[in-house]
């Protein structure tokens, strides 16, 4: 499976980003092979509005099938849902732990955003 993990930095020990559209980027991880690439999110972070939706479009175009993030608002959530991606939110930890937890089945996907739009 191809997994996108929202992160705070382009470092494989980065914490998972608390805010979907405002993190530094996403590690796109092939959970079968272990291959991973960093997908920069600076163009979304710089936006005054719509960062989550822009980041969601970026993830949908990456080929990811699921996303792990700290929190996700309605615009990003429904954009990802429309693209057929599962969202795992309310996650705290780092990139490596997120991948391990996902692979071991410890995460449950959410069926709705867990914060309001323009949260924080």
C-alpha cells in the first residue's frame, strides 16, 4: 500500500504533523518495499486559505491510498475522501512509529474530519 504521512520536516525521524495542510510535507511510503520519498508541501503552507485542500490534491496525485496526520479539517478530509483515500487522524508520534502502527493494524481510519476548518 502507498501511505502518505504528514510530517514537520524532511527528516525520517520527523514527528507527524499536527495540522494536515500546514506541515512541511509528506513522506510517501510503499509499505511493502519500504521505499519512501519526501513530497514538499511549501506551496500549500504559503497559502493564506485553502492549504488543506491544496495539500489533499497533492497527496491524491501522488498515488497514495491512505494518509496519517495529527488532525484534519473538513476541506482536506472531503477532498481526500472524494479521491478514495482513507484518513487516519488524531495521531501523535514520529514517522517511523506511524508506519509501524499502520502496518501492525493499530490505526483506525476516520469517517469525518476531527477539527473544524481554519483550526488554530
